[in-house]
C-alpha cells in the first residue's frame, strides 16, 4: 500500500474523483526567475523549477514563501493530468 499524503482539498477539487489520491506539484513558477510576465503553460521553460513533491499545505506554503506564484499540478488516472494554478487559489 502506498503512503497517503494530506493533499490540499483545494487541489483535489481541481481534478475528477477518478484521479489518484496523491496529486503532485510537478513544477513551480517564480517570476523572479523569468523574463515573462506570465508563465508558459504546463510547467516548461522560463522561470519554472522542478518540484516533484505531493501537493500538501506545507509544500505549497513553502513554495509561496520562496516567491513562487504558480504551480503545475500533476494527477494520474485522468485524461487531463496537468493543471497550472496560482498558489493564491490553493491556500
């Protein structure tokens, strides 16, 4: 049995119930690391940093505290498995 992480309910609500229990923060975008005003979609290119951690309150809050403003969430078990979401909408 895989460990269960306390995924934020605001994160879980973004995906269908068929999504696997553990939803990950694949990447995070920091405007200080980018030349762009807004992030490119799906956690690629300018300003994105790989995270690879479960989307728990602690992980998302830590990213916010470090200046990240958008996360690229990844869920398995669904057709549209990636979503870019402002951190402010999750906390």
